């Protein structure tokens, strides 16, 4: 059984939730410490993140660069808007393919859930067209929204 | 635009999503499809054309009527694509589970 849920909301949002068997502090740190991010935010098998810059403070910037080791790669840049340790991160990001995609506004929350953490990531795209394009091209970092079986529409 | 791009773009419109939701319940005539919407039939037909071009619905000839239904091949292709993306995302978070377990162990080690 998958612990992951993905759904679309309205015309411009994508919501991802996932439970983790670790306290919010640890999950928050794994989202903000470059050494930890490099270990998991990798997407498909075979990809690595040789560049991981992350200034986790309001107004701070981040830059992630991925490569598959065979000449293919892409990068994401973003800025932090709000950080409430160990509860909430708000940032904007865009992917370069190589032209920058429209900004994705992302709020990530870490709430205590039993002995672990419930992470809720709420993405807001500028418009329905951008969200559709993001879903069709794969969404950065392997993100997705579930139109599966048209669940979200019915 | 490839098939999947067209399919996802077709889904960017709320009216077209509502039409698909209706068709998920079974084959429907254009008149019936138009009923819940404050729209002219040409406007609805335009939406149906977008969905058809995207491979999400097909039409059948039944006398003067052209009832529409979901195209299982198009819907399946989207399902498969999304399943693949879901897998990539799950892979990230499964790896994160491992990272978190490692952090916990490290912490215990420090306390000793």
C-alpha cells in the first residue's frame, strides 16, 4: 500500500501528502540540509545531484543540478519566502529545460502524525495551462498529480 | 504537441473535465452532455473536438446522433504515464525514509 497521495485541487494546485516514520524536525532538516537533500532528491535510478546549494533562510536561494552521468541533466533554482523550523517551508522554484518554466509556488508543511510526520506539499502554478504542461512533461523531481482514473474530476 | 501533451492540455479546462466525468459513467449524446452547462451546442462541440483530438474520447454513429464515450486507449496511456511519475516520486520518498532512519541511528550513537 502506498503512503503517498497525489491530487489536483481547483485549476492550479497540486497536493502531495506522505507520512514519514520520523519526527517533523528530522523531516524538515532532510528538506533543508544540502548534504541530506543530495541523498534522496534524485528522481529516477541512475541520477545524481552534483550541485546542491541551499540557503535555508527567508530570502535565501537554492540551486539543484541533476545529471544522469551520460550527458543529460537539468537544474532548478528557487528562493525561500518563509521558513518556520520545523513546521513549514514556503518557496518558489522554476526548472530550466533549458528555458525557465513559470514559477511554481510551493508550501510544504510537516505536522506531527502519531510518532511520525505527515508532510503536505501544496503547489500553486500560475494557471491551468502551466499545470497541464508540468504534468505532461513529468514535473520536476518526479512529482505528479493524480488524474489517474479521473479520480480528481469526479 | 504529442499525444500526452494534448491529453493533459485538454484536461486543463474545467468544462472538459466535467464532460469526461460525465462520460466516465457511460456513453452520452451531445445534447445530454450540453444540458448541465450554460453553453451553446457549438461551444460544447468545440470542447468535444479538443477531447477527441487528444485521443480521450471517441464518437459512434447512431442514426442522426453521434454519442461520445471515453477512449480507453487514451485514458490508459495517461494512467501509465502518471503511474511512472508516481513511481519516481515514491522512489525519492522511499530514499528519504532511509535517510531519516540513518539520522535516527546517528543520533542514538551520539547519545551513547
